[in-house]
């Protein structure tokens, strides 16, 4: 079955702009999590959605938001971009969001803010 | 909140050498534990996971890990590394309320010289 699909793969934005990233989970998976990966901070949890509801949120400012649709696809939005938002944004898909079922990651969206 | 500590940021080995990457976590309750690998330019892939049962877990590509509850450790091992094992390795824990997030270590970059 198809894996986790993230679009776009690469983005270049200017400071102050906003950006929307998309994630399509594996068919049948209802949980989608988002992570930010940077060389300095490593992988940090942003938020997790299950059945269109945000269940958990990491320690990121309110400029970072997300949503999940009825088909489990998820989007994350970053408003008022800052240089420090440059990172690889990863989406992970899971049947239920519980570890025993495992998490499958997408290839990520590389965001560069200039 | 849980945290994950990986002992080495960089490891350099020659082919056929044995590998052990350390991982310790801080959480007093039940946990699910994971090792992920990220090959250059590729997405995160699951190497192995532990959620219950035999504390010695075998994964793909000859990797294994041992969960030692008393030491809060989940070290990754491979008896003989290959050049193709050059990658970044991440230990992660899934624990706490809802079990729906992964907390990652900072990662260990493994370089295997031929």
C-alpha cells in the first residue's frame, strides 16, 4: 500500500509569509503527527490529530497550527514565517496513534525561509 | 515529560566492526521504544520497536536492541557493520497519556569506512 505522502517536497518562502504543508497518511490510518527536524534541535513534536481532533500539541508558538480532514489527510500552517522556521517538516501516520501499532514517516517537506 | 538521551553524537567505525549505540529514557511508567534510521537524503525508517514481551528485539538489516527496564535503556546493536549502514540513528520513546507522541533523542551519526 502507498506510504505517507507529503507535499510539496521543497518550499522557499520569505519572512513574514505563511505556508501550508500537506500530509496524506497511509490508507486506514487515522492518526497523523507532525514533527520539525533541525540540525540544532533534532526532531521535535508539533501536534497530533486523530479523527479530525487535535489530541496533543508540542511546545511551539501559536503561529504553528494544523487540521485534519474527514479522509484523515492533514495540513499544517505556519503564519508570519521567521528564519528559524527553516527546517524539515515530517509527518507520521499511525493506525491509532498508539506506539504498539508503529508510526510511518513521510519524506518530509524542506522549508527554507529567506 | 519524558526525555531521551543518546550517548554519542558521532560514531566512526570500520566495516565488520561491532556497533552499540546507547539510548536512555526518562519515564517511570510503561513505554514503547523505537529505533529509527535516516539514510542520507531519505526519510525516517523504522529499524525495530519494543512494546512488550521479550526484551531482546530483532529488527531489519541485522540490528537488534535490548530493553533493560531497570536501567531505562534501549541500546541498539549490530555484530558487524557495513558501509551501507552509514546513516543517522534515532532512539524514540512513546509514553504517557494517550501514548500518541514520539519523543526523540538527538540522534547518532554513524559513519562506516570501507
